[in-house]
């Protein structure tokens, strides 16, 4: 580079010589005209030729006033010319001139007196089309007004990226007076910004001419040194009419508030999405452990990297879970979920275990106070208060737990336990938005957990009552091997009315009974218990099965209009026969070695409680090795299949008369009983044996 050339953009060397001309004079097309003392044209520039239409040959030597001025203005022009020449004061203004083509133009003049070394005087006139001058003046005035009054920060930087000017808006944004910007670089004025990134973008615009639009910049300025702001920055290259690069112009908009509002809106949208997902996934059943797993699955990885759900042990046992000051928390782990965090999982209590947390533990504080506990930045001393033991604290530290949040599970005003959340891979700390979301998830899950624990408690009570009403019988009676099952309904806590009985009779005989009281609940169970008692009493009298059912029918009629079905059979091992009567019940199945299984062809009869219709007794052969399968309708009835289809499935499963009876019971329940069946099942299988 020669000394006469300008320095390159971004350099720091001063300009030592001529640089390329600007384009403003070309835009104005300023014409130069020199007159002698008599007003004759002695010099005529090419711009004058363009402005007035006369060539130099045509103009030189002519009186300027006669050539270019209308006769009406010649006297005035002469006076103005004389004043300039006699006083030496310049004159400026607009004046109409006559173009060669006969049209009149208003031209902006700057006239001044010149003197040569001989003392001769001349008049120099600089002229430009007034409309062009006015347009540029208006453009400059408009630009200046916009720059000064714009709420957008605006600045011009030269090719060395030093501030040339800034508007009041940018002055206020930066917190630095305008005069302290001028001549300084971005890094000198705003040291807390990422100046390297900004200057790199500005230099790219200078080099390529491609503007930068809405690029984000983050940092602090003297105007607000304690808070980070976010700006949208646009940069444009400035060029003159001759394509000379003058520098860059930049516009700056503070978008901190809209950005924060957008972040809050996105967080709110995310929370709603997670809550909607939780509503669909949590509480799909009334199984306590499954609800806890569903809660943990929703929390990871959306909210945390590790999640644990713990229930107060007293709550799990159906008692209140209030903790007093200084009292430890005994928690039962229900679920743990983590994403590839082996150490963090090992540090948590395994599902099903019961752990004792000291009073100073954070989870103890959470369940005692019913308030969330947040540790945004976990320190080494915090790990000891998070983990149940010193070994677990070491594992948590190894897993990189850096943020912790525990939220109580509260339902109907009672603290049930806690949702325990930890972050390892997610670098962000738990904040207020995370706390809000965790509370919402915990509140929704707590209601489901509370429903499930009460359901399980009521179900346990119901099943205990139901089983207490069912008989206990030896596996082998005189001449019979017997197996039985009672399967409660899969989706109800009410006790049912299904029952079975095995009643030893005189002479080595055995009565086999299966019945089903219509309906469910305490009334059905009470009716079942009374019918079972009545059946046992009547069986001891040695009554014919049909006669026994007639007595049961009368008993049932007096029990608040109850209805029940029943099959009553008496097996005589000496005669190797069964005498069976049916009261509206499904027929038993019989298996005999070497023959296909069959449903016994019995008169169906009417249910007990209808009254007035006699029952019939049927005698069937029952040889050693034969089996009779008694069951209630809950085993075979469904909403989607016909009863005939289901009975065929029953017979198909009874394909092995030698199968152990316990295995046969399990097989039938497993293959035939649908989990969503709202009816309980009683099943009784008897196999005839050789007498000793």
C-alpha cells in the first residue's frame, strides 16, 4: 500500500494522502463559472454545460447575464454582480436562469470575488439545480429527525469500527453519553459485551456488503450493570454514490422484555403439555405402585434426571402420617426412575423398601411441613441431607447431582409422601417454573395415590370378609380329591355372592356345592352366608338333592327377595355315582379318561327364590379318575363372546384328566377369567379316587 492510500477497514493507521472522491458533488453536479470584471464568461466547466445547456465554445466570451438571464431580471443581476465585485462579500441564493432549450430553471448560486496576483478581480459562481439541493436538504433533515427521535438505537461506525455518531436512544441503552462514543470502538465503550462476535459481524458486513438482520446479542451495559439484556442487532454497509465504503450503520432494539415474555409463554406451554400428559398417564388404574411409576415416568426426563416417589409408611398402612418436630420420617419407596444414572439409582431406596430418614433430612422436612424444599445449587454438605446414608451421599456426588427439589404429595389436606427430584445431566438449576410444575404434578398424582390406597384398603377388607365366609376343606376327602379357587372381581371393592362348599356326609358320601347370589356387596355376602349355612344343615339330613334345593328355595324367598343359582351334588364312592340337582346354574363339566370332556345334561331348573317350581335330581356315573368341574358364571361370561363359545373354550382346556387339580384350577382362571370382568368366580374341581 502506498502512503497516498487509505488504510484498510479495521486498521488503526491514519490516512496519509488522497483518498477516493466522495459522490456528493457528483450528485449535486455543481457547475463552476468564472466572469471577468465586465461580466463576461472566461471559464466554463463541463457541469456548467450540463446545467445550462451551452457548450464552452458557445459560452466563453459572452456576457453571462445576456446569455442565461431573462431580460426582466438583467437589472437585478447587474446590481448583485456589482455588489459582489465592489464589496468582496459573497452572495448566495436561488435565481431563475434560462436554459439553452428555452426553459427556465431555479438554480442555487454561491457567488464570490476572486483576485489574481496582478490585482485583477473576477467573479466565481458555483451553481447547482435548486430542486436537487432541496431534495438532499430534505433527506438530511428527515434522516436527522428520524435518528434523533427514533426509539430504536442507531449508530454509525467508520471503516475502523469506531463510533461516528449515536442517537439518543442508543445513548440511553448503553448508559454512555454520545460524546464518549465518538472515536471509540465497541469494546472500549461497552466492555461487558461480546465485542469479538459483534466486530466479526461488522467486519463481515464491511467486506461483503451483506447485511446482518436481527442477530441477538446478550450482555450488560453501564445503563443496567446488574441485569443481562438481550438486543436484536442489525448492521448495514454505508456507501456513497461512487460505491465508496463509508462504514456501517447499526440499529439496536432491546428485546429483553419480549424475550422474557416469550420464555415465560414457552414455559407455560411446556407446563400445560406436561400436565396434559400427566392427566392421561397418571391414575390409569387403582394400583398404588403403578400410579407411583406413572408419576416418576412423567417427571423424567421432562422435569428431572432422577425421580423417586416415596409414601409415609403409616399412610401406606392406612393411618395418618403427621410428623412431630424432631421426629424421623419412615418412608416406603414406591418408584424410582432415572435416565442412565446408575449411581443415582443406587443411592435411592429400591421400590418396596422402607427407610428411616433422620429429622435433619430434607425429605423429612418436606413431609413434616408440607412445603416444597428447593436446593438450586447442591453443595457437598447438602448431599448428606439429601441421601438416606453416607454411602448414598457418595453415590449422589459421583452421579453429579447439582440441583434438588422435593415436593410433598398432599391429598385432602393430608401429607402422603413426597416426589423427590434431582438433576445431573440437565445443567439448569430448579427454578420457580420447575417448582410450579412439580407441585401441579404432585397434586394430581396425590389424589390418585390417595384413591388407590383407600381402594386397596377397602378391597383388602372386602376380600377378608369374603374369604372368611368361604369354607376350608381338606385336599382329599373319603373317595375324592378336591381343589378350589375363589377369584374376586378385578375392578370392584365390593364383596360378591359366589360360594362353594365341600360337605362330608354319613356313609363316606360327600356333598359338592357351588352357588351364586345375584348382585354384590354386603347384602349379597350376607345372603350367601345364610344359604351356605342352610345348605350345610340340610345336607346333614341326607336329603335328596332336588328336595334340598326346594328347601333352599323357600329359605331364599324369605331373604329380602334375593335370587341365587346353585348346583348341589352328592357323591357316593361305593356306588360310584353322583346325584345332582340344578337351580338355574351353569352345568358342571365331566372329564373321563379316554373320552372327550362334556357338559352334563341336567334339567336347568329355576333360580332359588323364584318359588313354586319343583327341581329334578339326575344320577350320573362318576368312576375313579373321573372329574367334575363346578364354576360360577364369572369364569366364562364376557361382553364380547357368546356363552356357547366360552363353554366350548372351557371344554377345550379340560384336555387332560391326569393333570393335577391345582394346576387345572390355575389354568382355567388364567385362560378364561378376564381382568376387566366385574364378577367374582368360584371354582371347584373334584376327582374320584379308588377306595382303600
